[in-house]
């Protein structure tokens, strides 16, 4: 599990003082579909919700999951996944060595180790993250983002 810590710490800017570091937010794949599904600008909504500088982190298994959607899903889902890939370009990609594990398991491992909040609408994943005291950002009432837990 130490490999995750090494990889995710590489995202930090070494010259940035600790107090000025961006809050890292891990994205689940469904977070990148929110703009299409709910017409919410996730970047602006996160800025308003967090009220601080943040950096969106996309773990490599999540990117692979979205890429699979562009190849294997229905035509509408393929189109949506292409849009999600464009949004993913605005995120910091973090390579995770254990890509054999499910994307949800990787999110739980990394978020649990690092304590970074996770943006997901997946109810089962939200529960798993709550159980290990990881803050969770999700869409509330199909209109805005909300956070469970403390940052």
C-alpha cells in the first residue's frame, strides 16, 4: 500500500508551503458525467462548495474505466464518455500500480490512506468511504454539490 502514497505525493508541488497546498479531491468516473447528467459545472460547484484551492485527482483505473465506456458502451454512453475524457484532461492523473483491482477498491485504498475527499454519486462507494471516515462530495437534489464528513 505504500506505493499509493509515493505515487500520490508526487502530485504535490515541493516548493508550495504546507498551508497553501491545494486540497486534492479524488474523482470517481461518475463525477465526470455530472455536467451532462445534471447540468452542473463541477469545477465552479466545487470552487463554491470547498471555498479554497483544490486539485482534481484522477486515478489511472478510473481513466481506464472511462476509456472502456468509449469503446464498449451504448452510442449515447460512448458520446458521454468522450465528453468525460475531455473533462479528465483538466485533472491530475495519478498512476496507481495495482490496476488489477476494481476502480472502487482503488479509490477506497487511496482515499483511506491519504484522507482526500472523494467526489462520487455511487451510493455503495459513498457508504464504504463514510465507514472509513473519508469526506464524500456528491450531487444533492439533482441541483448542487454537498459534502459529507469533515475536511
